[in-house]
C-alpha cells in the first residue's frame, strides 16, 4: 500500500508539473512559435530544423531516424516544427511540402535544405554540420 501511495503521489506531481513548451525532450526541441524559432539562432550551435505534420506519412517514417541522429549528435540542436502548430514559422521559412529540413551552422547561417524523407541525405547533411 505504501508503494501504491508513493506512485500515486508521483503521478499527481507529474500532472501538475509546469514545463515550458520549448523544453528539450528526447534530444529534440519542439518549436511552437516564432520566438522559439528565433531563439535557436542565438545559441551558437549548429541547428537542424525539421518541418513536419502529424498527418504526413513520410514525416512519420523519417521521425525515428531524426530522433536517433539527435541522440547521436548532442553538439547539434535538433528542432521539430509542426507546420499546423506553428504556421508563422512555416510561413516565414516558406515551407511548401513536408518533411522539409534546414541546416544552419553555429553562426546561424543556412548551409543547406532539402524536402523529402531521404534518411541517407539527412544523415549526410547532419554529419556535414560537424565539419
């Protein structure tokens, strides 16, 4: 009974815990607005922006690859932007299809971009940011 009470207390604590929306979970930053997006440019780290949508089949297919790359390369910030949740960011970046990836160097300059669920190209571009 004591263990059950402790578990119930932990669950209640987790439910009431306030966490900022742009907090980093599982090595990927969820970007929900333009402020989140622009704050990534000031961190002096290479950044990958992954524009996605919950209804997109190819996005769901490439998501585990993106997640694994984010775990493997912790010197790079991996951002995920749902075009339906952050239409201002998608509009600013002129997203026409998903998934679309943007690659920025540590100074915030865009190095490359591509659209599509090509895991080999994604891995190659991520590794290019390390050079």
